[in-house]
C-alpha cells in the first residue's frame, strides 16, 4: 500500500510535460559530477547502451520526451551499478526537469539526465 501511495504522489508531482504522450528518443545525454574533484562529464548513450563513469556502470534502457518536442523535458530509465555491487545503486526513471525527484544517492557521484537524442 505504501508503494502505491508513493507512486501516486510521484506521478502527481511530475511536470505536465511528463504526463503528455511521449516519443522514444534514440538515446540520451547524461551529465555526471565527481563531487570530490568537482569535474562534470557529459555522457552520451544510445537506448540499450552502457557507459562507465568513475567506478559506476550506467545502463540506459530508453529515453523519452514529450511528443513533438525533442527539446522538451526528457526522462530516461537508468540502472546504475557500482563496481563489485550485487544490486544497482539506482534503478528507475530519472527526469531532466526534476532530478531530485528520483535521484542517484551516492557519496561521490551525481548523475542526471540532460536531454534525449532524436
């Protein structure tokens, strides 16, 4: 029951663009921040692609954006694994306009969605 209430609250908090019909992009641009060095890195991934950032492996299933607006609010389904971990440190949809809504919780790295590729 808690999960249902949480899911309903998350959907209600989504921007209107994320509730509109969506188009699947060909990939996404993510941005990674190393909190220790302060350096940011842009990461380009195709749908189904994998990349490395520090000691993280990022798997992206797909990226979507509002229908007819490729520069609109992107959201991507990501699985993020730390080297040697049995479970992902993040698994779910990440939304470009609300990265804190469903964010990676990691001591050293931040990763967020910038936009979809079309």
